[in-house]
C-alpha cells in the first residue's frame, strides 16, 4: 500500500462478480476499445483493483503461470488528479509484479500500449527491457 498525503492507494483482488467495476474503469481510462456485448458478469480471479481513499481508481489483469506470468489491460481512471493516476499506475505495477513473484513466476511479460509512456518508464525503472514490437489481435469466441 502506498500513501499520498493522508490518503492511501490500496490493491485488492477483484471478486468474480465485479466485472461491471472493471468495465467502468476501462471506460473511464480512455484506453482500450469497448467491444459490444462482452459478458462482464464473471471476471474470474485475475484482476487486481486499486482503490484510493476507498474508491476504485484502477485495475490490471494478471494471468499467472510458471515460469512466465502475463499482465495486461491496466486501466486508470483519467478523471482522477495526475498525482493519483501516477501513484495508481506505480502501485498496480508493483502489486502485479509482487503477486507474480509470490505465485512462483521467474519472469513477467506485459503488453503496454505505445501511448502509456509513464507505464513504460515505471517498468524500465524496475529492470524491464523492451522485448519486441508487435500487433495485438482479438477474436470473438
């Protein structure tokens, strides 16, 4: 948990029934593409949620594996002040990496959109290296 002034950014595991919360954070982040008719009713146990002063301000999806885990889909509420956004990115990133390490992963892989430069800088400060450039595809199942 990291503290900004007297308020805290805390991270918790999302409940499977909190899909609407994750969907709303996606919309408020201005990132990602909203896809019609996605069923958010059961999101499983893969999302970490950041709360600032008790209110949700961000989330990240973490898929655990050995030896490699994967994290993606970080959403941070853009209506929050810049300092809260920055602290949320840092807190979610540290929590995702710590949870991967706790799971037993020896490496974590993340897909970062080009426009999220602060997210990339935060990763590089923690020893991450750019692995490759590529395209991300989705397919409806």
